[in-house]
């Protein structure tokens, strides 16, 4: 790899399939500017394979690309384009392992209840793969997410459909009011570098070391909190009753992918609360059969097919479903409920979609209905309630006139990685969890009961300092007010507020509007501004970064995939993320069924342009700058000409959108005057693509309507996937002209 190299990650689902079509375009165009484009496999299947080399024959082993990129991200040479990847839940992980084994990879089983050292070691390796495993490794910088001007202007002139809101809407959010993570949180600032120990002092006199050594740095913020399950169960039972009484759909919204330890457990408690009689009568039999509610209702129902007496258990589930309240559905046609799979309903994508659709979710009758959205932890649930109340009072937002809420997100050095890592535990016995420093001094402690969920997280001082700098930089660049979404009544936030006030004077803030507001207050402030057509920069921690960079883009643009996501790395490199892929599974299913890929690669276009720009600025490669500027203009034409994939078979799909982007980009390069050699190189291609447009579109359209064979969902066969995604011989031959 040279300093003029861009790493374009190979990930999962629809973005991975789109890469087979778009990456050849990128490689061909970049090579003319002396820019190398390399790919690294950080897909779920790739991470699994890399984790178990000794189980596989030599020809099937692959390098740990994620670890390699993690080290690269710490250098000034890093230039990484990161596509959306699967943040795997346990069911997804198991499905990926099963597929890989069918393909001949001799991987070990995922041990649900490891009982030997070997099984525990296997489980630990798999646990490092699941959840948002990719993100913490690459997060050597903070996040700058915003809607590019071309995208925002297009959304205003071509507004997406918003569902109408009624003043009598009964949709609301329900959250706990005590004994959750927010209310039990404790936070300390570490005075000197060292190591912490986490231990459980049982009421029976035993002491269990949960983590023997957690390295910490000077100035680091360390938090701990516990969610008490006895109170959680009472809360969930009450919400099931409330939804029944109010005649609304019941839904739960968690983050079982990112918060991969805590939230599947919470999800399991929701399933139990919805089916109390079934678990009272059959819970022991289900547990003995390895059927856990943490994996969702779908896994249990499938397991009942081979369980003696399974018909009676299934009848019990069906009886309680019939009694109500009605469950929100993921797919009402197939009977897939909100409680089937923990990774099906992810809060940051599902809540904005509900708000956009009149505050409705889909019911079992296939109709939209008002909904009680249950978000147990109160840390940020109030944000969504404010938006719902605003829509109930003022109606739906108007994408044609509303302002924008970009985000500066604190995430560097694994900041605020809650509930997803090796410092989150389901407590086995009643006692006290303590966090001790190297001298044995207790820094934080919580009384806990069996089954409680205890978590600790870390936020490095260098990450906070860089986050404040980025917030000031964005406020200065835009002139828009920047609001730190921090609650002085929350322990962690109180420590961050002190650091923000310490570090802001290091920067020129004259003339800037910089505020600190609690999340509920900040939401109301931002909504008031966007309804007036004004902007407000949200400066938030990691979880709110995830939530808000779906919430506002989905309201403003109709999707979060059209956001520009830049991560200026602390050591000078750049990470360019391409947006979320919440509907990616459905896109893959449609491709396999009818050879039509609806995935929109606009996020990839946007990321690529700023990646070229960063490369030009850091290496002095003037041609990379020309590529960046011409790609930006081509993307504007692409939007104005409405060449994004259509939703239905027969239109332009992902492959057609790549052709038009290539056409418009070639035209811009051929017509620019900054580099005559580039203009000469692209003039023949621009002419060929223009004159062969009808032929190429016909070749791309002719394959639609029939099933497509790609060789696997989690690990497609490269040759099959390439053949499916590059069906136009004319387009392929034209690109080869640049070789």
C-alpha cells in the first residue's frame, strides 16, 4: 500500500453486492490519477473465518483484515471507505456459521452454554465477531455526519412522502423512571493512568472477579450503571397492559446489534412479559431444549417443531397473541412480529420510520395503527417522545422547507461503547459490583440482584478534546449554532460538561453560538429551528450519534443512506462511512428472487468524493482533487436527472445507477480544464458511454425478472456475484478502455 491508496471495504448484504458493480468503476477511474484502490474483507463471514484459522484448511484461511485496518486507522496514511456491515445478533451469527459450514468451512459450533475451557475460548472468539465489532476497531476519530448541499437541495425540490399526523394520535413512548441505566449511573474521572478491576462481592461471602484488569488513562471518564430486572419486568408487564387498554400496537425498540450483550437480554424479558402464562407453564422445558427468549419468538417457534409437546407450547403462544394487545409487525404477510428476532427492530432506524409514517407501525391485519413504543432505558427515550408530541401538535415535517440537523459525534477510541463489550455482565447472584483502582480503592459500586445487567464504559480524554475541536470547526464552517446534547443531571454527562467547558477556551469561539442542553431540551430547540427552515448542529455522544443520524436524515431526506459521514482520524488519516443499510436484507432477498437490486449507492458516491479530496490534501495529488471535484458535480447531475434506483422491477436498479454515475463523471472529467491529460483520457469513454446508453440500459434491464444465483447470503460466491452485478458486456468493455 502507498500513500495514494484508498481502502474500500468489502462488507455485507446489499452494499457488498453493489460493490461488485461499482468497485470496477472506481478502480478504472482512480487508476488514471495514480490512485490505487484496494479492498479488505471485514464482512461478518470474513470476520468469522479470520477468527478460526486453525480449524480450516490452508486454502480457506484469510487474514484478519479488521485488525489490519484497526492499525492503519491510527496512522496519517489511512484513507478508508467503510460500507455498512452486519452488526450481528446471535441468530445472525449462527445463520452465518451454518452457511459457511455448508460451503465447506469446518468452523466450530457456537456454544450457547460453554462448559469447557475450549468451548469458552470458542465462545469468546465468536463474541468478538458479533455486534458492532467493526466500529470500535476503526473509530480512531470522531464523527462528522451531515447532508451534503446537493442532497439537501434535491430533497427540497423532490420531497419524499411523509404520513399525515392526527392530533388525536395515541402513539407514545414508554420508558422506565428508575432503576435503569440512566438513573443508576455513576461516573468518575481517572486522575492517573493505571488499571481497574471489576468484581462481584456476593452476599454469600464469595468474590468473583469479572474483569481483572481494565487499562485506563489519565483524565479518562469511566461510568458504571445497572438495570435492575425486577423493576424492568414490572415495567414491561405494565406496558403490555397499557397497550391493551389503549387499543394500540405494542412494540419494543432496542439496539440488540450494537449493544450486543445487554439488549438481547432485555429483549428476552420483553418476550417473557408478553407471554407470561406460556413461560410460567413451559419455561423450564424451553430452557432445557436450549430455546431462549433472548433469541426471539421466531427461534422458539422454529425449535418447537422438533420438541416433544411442542404443539401445546405453540398453542399457548398463539392463545396469548390472540388475547392482545396486538403486536407491531415486521412482516404482517409472513406473520413476523416485533418480537420474532431481536435484530429486526433496531431503535435508531425503527423509531424515525414510525414517526415518518404518521406515528404508525404495521399491525397483524396488514394495516397501520397507533403504537406504544417501548424503549426501557430512559437515557434517550424522551427524545422520541418530544418529536412525537411536536408532530401531534404541528403535523408532519415538510422536507421541502425544513432545515437540517447535522451531527458531530463522540466515538473516538471506543467512546461510550455501552452494553456491547467485555465490561457488560448479566449478574449471576445477589451482591455488590465494585470497580476498584490499582490501590484497591472502590471508585464505584452498585447493589445488584441475580439477573441484573451491569455495564461499564470508558471515554478517553483525547477523544473528548478532539470532539470539542470538531464541534467548533463545524460551527465555524457553517455559522450554525452547535448544541452539546448533555444532561447535567446524568453522572456521565456532568463530567463531560466539565471537560467541554475546560476545552472550549482552547479555540476561537468568537461569534459562534455554542450551547449545552439536556437531550429533551435540545430536541425541542432543534425541531423549532428546522420547522423554520434553519439549521442546528447536534454535538452528541456515541449512542445519540447513532440515533440522530437516522432520525433527522429520515425526516429530511427519507433515508440515512444519503448522509455524508466523515471521520477525521485523530492522527491525521480519514475514515469515510457510507451510511446505514437498515433495509439491506430485503434488497438482497429481492435480488435473489427477481434479479433486481434496489440498494442506493449515493452514500458510496459521496464518501468516495471526500476520500479523493482528503487524499489530494494529504499527498498533494492534484489529479485526485480533479476526481473529487468532478465526481461531486456528477453526483449533482445524477440526483437532478433522477437516476437513483427505483423501487420496482423494470426501472433503473443499482447497476443502472452506477452506469449513469460513470457516464456523468466521465463527461465532467472530459470537459474539465484543470488537467488536459485526464480530459483526453476520458473523452473517448464519455463518448462511448453516451452513444451506447440505450444498449447498456437494455443489457442491464434484460436480466430482471428471473431468480439470481449468488451462492450465499452471508458469503456470496465472488464469480457468481460479479456475473450477476455486471451483466452489461458493453459497459464492461467500455470501462476496460481506461486500463
